[in-house]
C-alpha cells in the first residue's frame, strides 16, 4: 500500500510503499499524535521516522493488489 506523508515547511511529500494494512497505519498515526515520532517500515526493509510535530498530513492509499504480467 502507498502512504503519502506531508511534512510542515517541506514542499515535497514522502511516498512510502508498505506492507502494513490501512488500519495499522492509522494506529501508527494516532500513536504519533500522542507521542513524539511517526515510524513506518517500507517494503524494502527501510524505516521512515518523522517527528510528529512536523506531520502536516498522512494519506493512506488502497491495499495493494498483486500485479500480474509485464505491465509498467
């Protein structure tokens, strides 16, 4: 699933592909609002850390479907 993260005072958004469900991402955003860091693991094993006071928005995409074929 794709998650787009807007950060205050930054003109570009972060786009992260993750295996987490929409519900899991929503829980992470809620926890970040009460804490100090928003943490999300991407599909390649990396981790994105954003200070929660810098979050402008988090847009949660649809669940990824398995791709079939050679399409781009």
